């Protein structure tokens, strides 16, 4: 009990400092100012476009090397005629590609054709789509999109995303197959460049090999959303970026198997001591207690902004009961990190390796 109280005093002691630091300029912030964000990711309004490509062939690409297919993306800008952008499209991903009716897509834009459009300088955009053409699966997608927005509030070392209302047309038959929400994710290289860094594909990282604060933040964020389908060492749903001074940071992505989303198809790995993804399990790397204190203070400071996301124009696209269950799930997390004993237990359960 004394250890828990002592740890809690450390958390409180670092609280105000961490909240102030959250608003202070960091090297990443400076790099972000010098980097011109593509227009696509400069707003959170919902965009509307039609994507025409060989959807039947793409849906059949369940395994092996996926080939590109010619496509066309058409959207209407404010007060203008429809703008059509030729591009290449292919299936991507692993589990979703093999198990979903509609696989995630990679949109490969040509510089010349996308110049002076909303998609200028996007290059490659990962389009996250519905797994099944059903309202429930569309809600899963909106829930995952919200988690990217939450992550963006916590750190610039996270992928930007833009929600879209997409109409899908099979270019061979000319048939419209669905109109559903999807979102485009910032390319890995672009995310690293925005933060003045570059990708690092090194595997096998252990606790202490990477930036301690970022390690703590990633672990706590994953615990907040009920994420267990990730590995820093294995680079599974984790990207590493290296800054010019040699600092390496972990960046999480792909959150549809998290407890916050609670998709019907999501199951925890059989080697983990949990039976549903809704059960939280801390799998973060070990870091000095003061780093966890800073992270807990950051989460507490950002809590109002996080909850506000579920009441804004995006949150209102989600069903009320989905929003309620999500915020109740987050309530449990905040109760944990603000309880001296449970917060100390969480930190003590950290991992040296994954």
C-alpha cells in the first residue's frame, strides 16, 4: 500500500508539469510547422467521392501478391464541376483482405493527375473500408476512425485520417455496389516526414531501446482502447520512426480489434490470459515511473477533448448506444489510472520484451 501511495504522489507531482509540457513546443512540433500538411488531412469535415475500379477482381485477391487495377476517383469541390482523378487501386492488408467481403484498399495517386486537387501530395492513401456491407460494420469503422482522432489529440506521432462517404462502382459491370463511410490514412512515410523523422524497420526492440515516454504513451493508449493485437518487437500494427538525433519512437495503428470497437469478428490471441477483446490487458513496455506519471497526466488533461469527439459532427454519425458504451469503457480506464493502487499495479505489469 505504501508503494502505491508513493507512486500516486509521484503521479500527482508530475501532473501539472506534464500538462504544461503537453502544450509546449517540442522538436516534433517544430518539424510539423515546417512540413506542409496535404490539404486532404487539413480538415475533419466529411468528404464525398465515388471510386470506380475492378472491385470484383480486387475482392477475389484474398492472398498472395495483390495487383493494381486502373481506377477513377470522382468528387465535387465547392461550386465546381466534378473532378475526376485517374489512379491505381489494389487490395491490401492481411486478415481483413482474407476474411472481409470488401478488402482495405491502397489508392495510388499520380502526382500530375492529383495536382491542384484535394488529393494533391497524398501519393499513397490507405482507404479503410467496411468489412461487410452492413450498418453494424459501418459503426465499427466509425469507432475505429474515432480512435485515430483520439490518438491525434495525444501525440503528433500518429497517423492523420480523413473520413469519407464513398460510393463504390465496379468498373467492369458499371454496377454501384455500396455507399458507406470509409477513411483515408496518412502514408507511413508522410507521417514520419511530418515529424521530421524517417521510418525504421528494425525488429526485436525491447524496453529501453526506444524513447521511454513514447513507449509509455503507446502502452497506456492501447490499454485505454483495449488493444492487444500489437507488438513493438514484431512491428505488428506498430511503426517505428527515427529522428535525426537518433531517437526512435513507436507509432500505433490499426485499431479495429480493440475492445473500444468490440467488433464481432475480433478475438484475442489464444496465448493471452483474456477471453474477449473487451477485457483490458496491459502489454506496454517498462519505462521509468516519472514517464508514466507524465502520460497519466496527459490523458487526464485531454479527457474533455477526447469525450467531446463523441458529441461533435463525427460522433453524431455513431449510434447513441455505441457512443454510450464507448464512453463507459473509457470511464473504466480513467478510474484505473486515477486510483493509486490500480495505477501502480498497471505500471508494475509492464513488459521488458514482447
